[in-house]
């Protein structure tokens, strides 16, 4: 007879886990805490958003092209804010991604070991600089420079915000890339080298194509981070709720709108509800971006394990 | 011969794969029984089935019985904690906890509810003595166990297993990761311990079995080929397979 | 050496040279940012700046110091950790030591990653809705630190889980073979073994929450206090929030900017100190490595 082993007392890793005592239950509940918080976040965002629809239609909220919360009657169209966020995020990602690759290649292929170690420490340090400090740089140094050099109305614009977001994101993006680069399967590299490939050829033809998956997931995760970043865009995107047509136009991204206006609105007003609605949009779009990033990463890891 | 563990028709599976096939024999009490056989034959699985270490793998299944004191330890009603108090285990690679020597040995007692400092001290001392490591560490029981040499770590692991006063001690190739001198020390310890404990040792080293074993069980491809007194198995095996193994055909 | 190989090697040289130049430019620019901050802000830093209360003269030029902001940042960061670290460690222990293959378990792990990805401004909204309004804690140190603790929670969980997973399985088997229950192996053996690594991670995550601005915007931070807070139900000043306030809302922005740089230096030194504590402890650990 094939007997299935005891249910109550199976060991670690078994799927038949049953909570046997208080400690198990406490640990089990803590494991679920993140879920509870996520659900609570969703609940409270909706709870403070839904009353908006007593006065504003969902279509106007999502597709309205004007965000003028202080005129009478107020207008709560979030489309220009969303477009501004997308534009800034994409532009920043376009800058971040290749720059991070260049820095990563320099670290892993060119720099001597000691220098590489120093760069790693520096990137770790730089990544801990609070975003408000980068906002300060953008505001007081980059902005006047842009304004004078390009003869603009304002140096607080999409380009400036994207640039500072790029500085914010390079360290983590590059260090994620470096992790994958370093753990790239040795045999494949040796295989290419045994055929007489130069290191640049190995890099171009073997390593980078092999890392397509992880790099795609890194791009998504960086994007998720850029998308919801607040202080930099609050300080230097220009705070103008228009559709930015050029990268030198000012803009008002979603997150900056919440940060700038929440302090000036009263609890329970349509404006208050609308700001929570923007929170809902940010929450779900970043969730979506992160989920894609995560699933690409998991898929890659599973492929690696199979090989 | 007094019997400690009765193995009855024991089979074990990982998923669909049968690792042990209908093994039946009695493990004698207060003696050293060596489990020998070529690598991959199921020796390790056999001892890990006795104290149910393999329960942690979800696709692991067994059938048959292992009787200890008239009770089937494979039964799901048999409490795992008390099983492991009665059957101790020492692993292939020394695996002390990253704690002090004292805490390592006292761990088993502490988790089973013994708090009295005097009892703990006494038990730690006697266990370390029994594992022949006390003299080397007595002045520094608070030293982290990872600072010990491989052979010392392994004897510490034996002391740790002894502290909970088991009846049976399982050893899964305990000397395969340490040097010959340390191996000799551990073999001496085991011979001494066999006066009071039932010892089951897995080894792929037939000389080791010859040196210390009172009984030998030869397992091949998951089946028990032969079991008997060590000198009989070594000098006049009944089965051709055993003879081939002893003369080095499979090693 | 044939001509073709020569050509390939030359190509490699050119590409590597270009990459090096670009990478060095980027790194120099990043270092430049730090240098600029120090050059622009070092003038205002002195003992009075660090310890006294803020004040402004008639023309909006900041006169005093940032004492309450330093205190406030330490308070909310410390309290945020007090709330998040114990719970995060328990959650991380569960994820590492009670791994199962079930679907529910994957949901659990996924939600930790997702919570870590929630933008800080959303944390701010949530904190305001729950702590400030729903639980009636108002704009207060308590509301803000609870909000920060939710931001820190998934980081602590992930740090703990990774540190615990690094402890070899043989150690767990040793505990199980002595009859340890799962929680005994987790809390009495694996957790102590991973403890110093977990603490390193906690220090690093505290550097992150110390610099957060968005979550405290609507949960209790204020730009100007002429006293040190007496209780957890009062509003507070914080370094990052003060930087923002000085350069965007003060009456005399150009006079306030050096002040903002001065605060940036303090903030950077603060996070750098936390980083180096983590780095040194990592180094020391490697030296006395037990695992």
C-alpha cells in the first residue's frame, strides 16, 4: 500500500502545512500582512475616489482634456496629466537604459577590479540620495542653464524632469544589470571565446542577446519606479496642466498633481476625491508595469533553471 | 541478538521512482550496523527514512513498517518530535549551528523543554565527553562552532545528537568529508558508543565497515541483498553480488 | 596575426574606448552633482545651523537652523522602523522557512513585491486616508511614521527572506533531526544565523525612508516650527520636506537656496553614514564569516 505521509507533522517545504501552534500562526499572519495592506490601499483609494462620480462622470475624469480644479465649474480631466507622466517616464527611460548599459559594460568588461568595486560603492551611495535633493539641483542649476542656453520661457520642463529622473534611476538600473551580467553562464562565454571571439564580440553576440529577458524586466521595473516618482517632477516639471508637445514644454504629471494640490484642498470635496482618483490611476499603472516586469523575470529564471 | 528496529517490507519512492524495494531485516540493539553498497543504491535514503528526514520532500512516499518498541514510526500518528528524540542523526557534512559549542549541544534539550541550568551543563559535559571532544573544548565552550575543524565539528554533531539521549543514532557517511586522522577518532567514538547505543552507519567505504561494524547490510539497487554478522559477510558472503561488491567490481 | 583579426581587435579597442569615455563622463557628472551640493551648501553649515530653531528675517532670508527638522527626521525614521521591522522580519521568516508550492503562497510572495513597487505618493494618500482621517490620528508624527513603516515593510520582508535563504539547508536538517519543530528551527537556529545580514538590510532601508518626502507631505510634516515637538500627536519638521519648502514656497527663494543645499549635505551625510555602517558591518561579517 502506498501511504501518504502524515499531514499534521510534515516538515518544512511541504505543501501540507498546517499551523500547529501560536508561533506558526503569528508567522503565518505576518506573511499575509502585505496582502492585507495592498487590499487596504485599494479599498481606501476607491473609498475616497468613488464619491467624485456624484458630480463628475467617469468619462470626463479619464478622458477630459482639462484639469482646472479651481475654476468654476471645476474641470477634472486627467488626460493631460497622464500624457505628461507617460512622456516624462518614456523619455527618462530612453535616457536611463542605454546609459545604464554603458556604465554596466564599463564596470564588468573594462574597469579593473578595484575601480569596479569603487564604482559599485559609489552607485550604491548615489542611489540613496533622496530624490528631493536631485529636485533641488534641477530647480536651481539645470533650470536656469536650460532657460539661458536654449532661450526658453522656463527651464522647468519635461526635459529637465526626465534628466533628473534619469540620474535617480541609473544607479539601481545599472546595479540590477550588473547582477545579471556577472551571473551570466560561464560556459556560454567560454564557448564563444573558444571559437576565437574577442570580448566585444562575445558581449555583442552572446551576452547581450542572452540577457534580453532580464533587461526587458529591468526596463519595466525602472519604468515602474520612474512612473510614480513624485518630488522631482513636483519641483521641476513646470506644474502646467497642458499637453506637452515638445520636451521643452512644462508639464504636470499625475504624482506632482497630488503632491501639489492635496495640501490646498479640503477633505470631502470633489477636488479631494479627484486627487485620490489620480492615486488610483498611478497605483494600477505601476502595478501593471511591475507585474509585467516580474513575470518576465520569473519566466527567464525558470528558463535558466531548466538549462 | 536483541532487536532495536524491525524493518518490515520497507519501500520508498520519490515520485514514481522506487528508491527502496521491500527491505526487511532487524537492526540489532547496542551494536554497529553498517549499511554498505555502491553509491546511488539507496543507502542514504534508507537511513533518512528511518527518522523520516525525507518527509520534507513532498513527492516522497513510503510503504511498509519500521517498528520501534512495538510501534510503527512511519505511521502518521507517530509524533515526529519524539521519533527524532529517540533516533538521532549525524550527517555527511558536519552541520553545526552557527552558535557556540555549548548552545549546539544544549539545543536539543532546550527545545524539548529542559531549562534547568545544572541539568543542561551536566548533559553538555557528558555528551561532549562521550564524543571525545570535551578535552579539546572544555575551556572555551562559548566558542562559535564554526571555528572548529571539520573533524571536531563532526564530533560536536555527534555530541549534539547524544545530548537528547536517543536509543538509536543514524550516521550518513559521517567521515566522507573529513581527513583520515579525524576519521579514526570518530570510529573510536562510535565503537565506544555502541556499548550503549544502537548505531546505524552508512558507508561506501568497505574498510570502514570492516573496522567498526558488528553487522553489515548490503544494499544494491534499492534491494537488501544480504544482512548478517560483519565477519561472515566479509569472509564468506552467501550472495554472488555481495562477493562482487567486496572484491571491487562495483566501486 | 592576420589582417582580419587585426581589424577586429582594432574595432574592439575603438568600441571599448568609446564606452569608457561615455561611462566616465556619466560617473563624473554624478560625482559633480555631489560636489556642487557641497560647494553650494557648505557655507551655511555650522553648529548653530544644526542645533537652533528656524527663523526668517523681514525679507524672508532664513536666519536660524534646522534643529527641529533633524529631530523630526530621526523621530519618524526611528518610529517607522519600530513599527515595520518586527512585522517585516516575521513575514520574511514565514516566506523563507515556510515555503510551500501552493498558489496562495505565490500570491503572498507576489504581493510583497507589489507592495514594494507602490509609489511613495500613493503611500502618502493611503496614510492620510487611514491614519490621519480614518483612525483620527490627525497630522502627526504618529501618522507619518506609520505611513513610512508601511513603505519600509516590504523592504524589511525581502531583506529578511533573502538573508534567511542564504543559511544552508544542512543547518535546518540538523535542527529537524533533533526533533525541532519548524518554528524552532526558524526562530532559534536560522534567524540567529541570518541576524547580522538582516540588520545590514534594515540599516540600508532606514536610509531610504529617512529621505522620503511624498509620504509625509499630507500626514504631518510642516515647514516651520518654532519649538521641538512634545508628543507624537504633534506636527513635525523633516529635512527632505524642508528642502522642498525652502526652494518652492518661501518668500525669498534665492536667499533660501544655500540653506536648502546645506540641508542636502546633512541629509546626504546622514544616509552615507547609514550606508557605511551597513558596509562596514558587511565587511566585518565577511571576515568572521560563519556562513
